[in-house]
């Protein structure tokens, strides 16, 4: 098997597993209690908070709140902040290419009377900071723009957006679920008020995430109970998962610069080989300003679902950007937002790498992908090729 779907999830590293194991068996106390076994769990949570805060250059460990996943972090930030500031205004700004965790959260807010503006993107999937500034109103209280897109890998100009929001009453949240662990993150440099992350995207366990909230930024809770996480996220803490998240992030930022350089080289190698091997293949997303491990394409005359299924039979794990989830229908809202029409957008392929991939595996993957794509193109109806050519001309304008 050649695993090329690290944007969906990553393997939990052995070091993370070893760090977590004692908290399933030996140190299983509930951190809300006050006896010794429970205090061991409490100290583990405190240590994890310090590690995460240091990794993203938060000023205080108290600015880190643990959640159940990236989606929960996004919901707590966007819905929680919007509700908390409703007296100041009811306008929210986001982009057309956000993860469903943000888009569905905004839909919920719309039902509650909030007004939502979705800023468009260019052909590379990048937001223009000036467009965000132009969308601002006196009633705008929250702006949420992702740091890196989960489908095409494009990095967003969050620093520039933050600069434009200075002096306003508006909070800036960024969904950094795809970016955390993949690129260096410094919340002071970014200038954000809130940032979401999820452990399973950087070789940590599933079912645990975190939310950075700058001191003084206080959303309303979106769940109720025992008041854990300083009253923002009730529910007994997943101590083993939180310890695993902290360990995984610590490993990710240690020596990160060199790993980013190596992974970028492998990504560029893969992109070059795919574009050479598959007739009509086009790279989606920004050619340079993209996640180091993301290589995403569209192939004319190819149906993404058929491509993924046949690659699976050949031992290649990859995904199609033609849907937000495996069960969704229609073309990707991200590919639609960058101007691709349906015939071409349906032939999408997202390949996402981690540093363990070898050049030999990349060569083998390219060979298999090219053979499968050529076979699918050969049996595609002639009319679909015409439609694909029109789509490509349209998207290049």
C-alpha cells in the first residue's frame, strides 16, 4: 500500500502511542477530582497545555482549550464568538472555500438572524485581503478564513487580513486544521484571535482537538455540563488524547524547517511527474503558496470516484476533491469556487504526502495513476472531452 491521503488523516506515530498508553491503564483518574491519581491526570493536562501554547507561540497556556476535534473547535470559535458578541453586531465574514465545519456553522448562525458574507477566491483558491476589507461593515464581529485549504492546499494571507482588521471590533478566527504541524505557526505573527487544530492531522490520535483563544477573547459555550476547560467545553477531558495531541505537536515542530524543505521537494517532484504522465492534467491550487505535502489535480475525461476506486485496487490510497466527504454528491464547492466547471472538476485527485514517503514509492504511484487515468480517458464518451476542453478554457481566463 502507498498512502497518499494524509490530509484526511495521518498514522499515529509510535512515540505518541507510547506517551498515551499509561493514561489508559495506570493514570486513569478523572482530572476533576482532588486525590493523587486524579491530580496526575490534571498535571498531564496542564503540561499538554503548556506544550501546545509553546508550539504556536501563545502568550499563556490558559489560551489553549482542548476539544473533541477540529470541527468542534471551529464551531466553538465561530458560533460561540458570534453569539457572545451579538449585541455589537450580527455580520460574519468567511470565504467560499472553507471547510464544511465553518460553512455549516455559518448556516446555523444565519438561521439565528446573523448575516453571512462569503468572500470569493481567485483561480488559485486564494482570498484577496482587500476583498475582506471591502466586505466589512460596522456590524461585523467575526471573520473566519482558513489558514490552508484542505482540498487544493492553498495558503491564505492571514497576516495581511489581520493587519486590515486592526483597530476594529472584529475578531479573526482561522481554521488551521490542515496547517498545524505542516507549516510553522506563530499566532503572534499571524495576528489571529482564535485558531483551530486537530490532532489526527499531525500524527496524533483521532477524537481530540484544540482551540487557541487570545486572552480576553471569550466565546459562549456551545455545550453545557460540568464546566470543564474553564467553562467553555464541558465534559470529562480525554486525557490520553490530549497528551497524545501535545506529544504529536511537539514532535511536529521539532526540526520542522528541514522536514518542510524535504517534503516540498517531494511534492514538487510528484507534481512534475504527474503533469508529464497524464495527458491534459492540471494542477489545482497555488503553484507555490501551498501546503508542502499537497499535490492536487484535475484530469480531463476522468471521473474522480472511478479513479479512486481503481487506485485502491492497485494499492494507492488517495482522495478525490469532487466532494466534501465520501458520501456527498456533486462537485466540490472549492473547485467550483476557483472557476472549474463540472465536467473537469469531477476528475479531481488529491495526493497528500508525509515525510515517510520515498521517491521510489512516488515513482510507483505516478506509474499506476497514469495507467489508470489513461484507461479511464480511453473509455470516456467523446462528448465529455469536448466539455472538459471548454472547462479548461473557461478556468484559464
